[in-house]
C-alpha cells in the first residue's frame, strides 16, 4: 500500500474510492504518568509519551491501510493525522486520507 501526503502519485492516474480512517485511543499507566509528571518540573522530552504517540500513529496508519485494502485501493493519498485529548492521560490519534485505485 502506497501512502502519500500529496493529492497525486507521479505517473499514475487515480480513481477515487473514498475516505478511509484509522484510529486508536492510548493512555500511559499510572506509574509512568507519575514519573513523566515529575519530568515536567525539570523540563525535557517526555520519552514515554513520545513512544506512546509513535506507536499510536503506527496503529492508526495500519488500521487506515486495512480499510483502504477492503475497498480494493492501491494507495491512500492526502494522508493526514490528528490527535486530541479524550481525558486526562488519554489521547486519540486518527489517520485519514483518500483511498485510490490506479487506472494507468
């Protein structure tokens, strides 16, 4: 599956199949939240949260790709990500784009 953040793929004519999405909601455990909370006092990167969000983006992307495959897509164009806090300590990541099939 080809994933791009542009609305075209060089050298390919595309037939639009529709919008596809993938999402996940992730949270850290209480012990990690405590240690990361202490980190905000002294500053620096919140490594545990960074890793959590990296995994969340990968899972959302995988789910979006699987949805595109069920439509018979060859690629997803205009791929975008959005995140939002659902509750304290939990975030939702959504990957979305347009599933397309190659016509040439």
